[in-house]
């Protein structure tokens, strides 16, 4: 059963969890992961402490859904990072790559807010709408928290602190979004 009081967290992977220099006060972990979709293997790097925080939030405060081109193979990531089975926000086959996937991600965000009438947390390093009307539609009335981490660093402790506060229902300056923003069409 879905707890409608919990916000939905749309979680990207590359540039958000998988980063070159994740930090978090310790050395990153790394693993080579095979992608059957791409017929190649990728080296993933992440901060173990970040995964600990995500597991704790998923257990009590948020409903996490993968919102990434990794969705078709997210079970591999769940095993690697010892995460529970999470929902998938994207179901395209084949899954578009790069900026071709941004409209699907934006549609998933709107669905959470409009169709499900749930609060939204969206972490993505490059698919978030830039400042302006599109972003204002998502963040209006304080129902959405958007975080665009620096792709080389990914989510940082202060980002997880904001997510936790938002999940607890605290009002935050949701109009402030860090990171890069690119223009995308609806």
C-alpha cells in the first residue's frame, strides 16, 4: 500500500549517485556493472554514506522511484547498492538516452504532482527545467523540491538534509535549485 503522506522522490543515477568525486568524507566505492541494454560495462562510483542515507529515507520518509535511463536495469543497481526494490518512473522501450529522455522525466514529475496529487522531490543533474514558467509550475505552492547536483560530485550531505526536512513537511525555499539547467521543450 502506498503512503500518500510520503513525498515521491524521482531519483536519477548518473551525475546524482554515480559520480567521479562523490566525497562524503571517505573514499568512493566502485564497481563495474554490465548493461545488457547497451551491451557494455560501466564503472560506477558512489559514496557508501549516501546509500546509507537513501536506504534510511526509503524505509521511513519517502517513496523513491527510479527516474533514469537505468530504469530497465534498475534491479542491478538495487542489488549493488543494497537498496529495496524501488518503483520505476520510466517505462520506454527502447529507453531514450541523454536529452531525448528529459521530456519523459518531466512528464513523470508532472504526473506525481497533478495526477497523483503527491509532493515531489526530484534529483537530476541535467533534466530539471531551467528557471521560468516550467519550473514554476512544478515548484508552485511549495509541493516540489528540485535538486540538480553538480555532476562530478552528485548528491551531497546538505542535499539529503534538505530532502529529509522536505519529507518531514517543513516548508523550504523550493524555488532555489542548485546545478545546471537546460532549456527543454514540453
